[in-house]
C-alpha cells in the first residue's frame, strides 16, 4: 500500500532510504535525482509545482541527506541499484526520470541497464563522459583538502563554482541552502562519492540507444558541466531538445526556477492526465 508524504523512509538495497512521495496515486510518476553533494530538498520548488498533476518522488542518494551510507563501495552502479531498489519497494514499474549532474550520471546508467522502466528523461547540467586524468586528480586533491581542512571549507570553495556570478546577489537564500546541504554531508560520504565520480564509466556510447523523449537543460553559465556537454547530449539522443537557462550556473532549478519549471511543465505536459476535480463547478 502507498504511504504518501514527505521525509519518509524505507529499506531498499540494504539501506534505509529517505524519500518523499507526493501527488495523486494514479498520476504519472516523476523521480528526481539530486547532484553531489546535495539532497532531495534541492527539488522542493519543482515538487511543489508538479504535485497537483504528477506523483513526484524525490530521494536522498546513499549517504546524502537522511539516507544511510551502508557498507558497500560507492559507485554509480551502486546508486543505480539503490534507485531500482527504491522503485521496487514503492511498486513503481515506470517513471519519468529527472537527474541533475550526478543525478544525470545515475539516470544515464539506469537507462543503459533497464530503459524499459523509463518513459522520458530530463537531463539537467550533466554529461556523458567519464573523468579525464585532470578531473580525477582534482577529485584526489579535493579528498585531501576535505581530510585536512574539513567540510565547511570544502562547502565555501564549492559554492563559488556552483552558481552564476549574479546568483550570489539575487539568490542568496539558495546559496545558503546549498552550503548547508554540503556541510550536512558527512566526510565519509564526500570521500566515497568523490571516488565514485572519479571512477564512473562513460555513458556517451549508449546515447544512440535512448529512444524516449528527452529534455536536456543547462544553465548558460554552468562551469562544471558546460553548455557544450549539454549540446553533445542533444546531438546524440534522437528524440531530444535542449533548453539553455539564462541567469543560471550549475543549479538552474534554484537559480532560475521560473524558467526551469516552465520548461519542465511544458515537456511533461504530454505525460499528464487531467487532475481529478472532486467538486465540479455546476453551470446552468
Ligand atoms: C554534481 O553536481 O553532481 C557534481 O558537480 C558532479 C561532478 O562533480 O561530476
């Protein structure tokens, strides 16, 4: 039986996973996967904008937010196993998948493994390449810095690259919220996930097999997964479109929520069923 609500927990793939399950039971399901090192609350405004018509699932990736870290070695494949574990436990056969950055890496791997479970994809600020030797070296240095200087310093450094310059003036609340998400993350999760990101496999060679409708979005000023990475996805996924979000860096859903949500709704429109009106207005 479904148990809707916010901040619920369930055992899946041998860990307690924290998730929210909102919206009508019979509505099309959308699963949102957050980036590194954030948590499901980064999707709050998207969930609030969609729950009248969609069943929206947001969850904390292993070790993040309120989901347990478990004993297994962190890999993107493990995160994909967690996603399918959650879907099985919640009896979700099919869903639209929306992933931002690391969430996109997980979504693209999930598509390679079991595309039949997904009706559409939204890929935001993500890429299909694996880490270059330089990127791997940066992750190694980040791990050293976290061990030496702690999580607060890591959070201060990270936000500098996550947002468009203008967002530091116009979106102070989001900048603070993201900093808080990073500092909430345990040192062990940061280290384990940085290692998982560094060792992830490319998913570019599988893009040609993606046949579901796909919306690619990217912040115009994203310096982590830039517009060129989004253009590559658009060029190689058959039924895809690209939208570049103005006044946004790596987190367009927070930096230009209005545009992000508008595009999201426009894209999702085709999967929507009309909302159930319990008290119809009678006209004579
Ligand atoms: C993210 O936002 O998930 C990260 O920037 C991904 C990465 O570092 O590759």
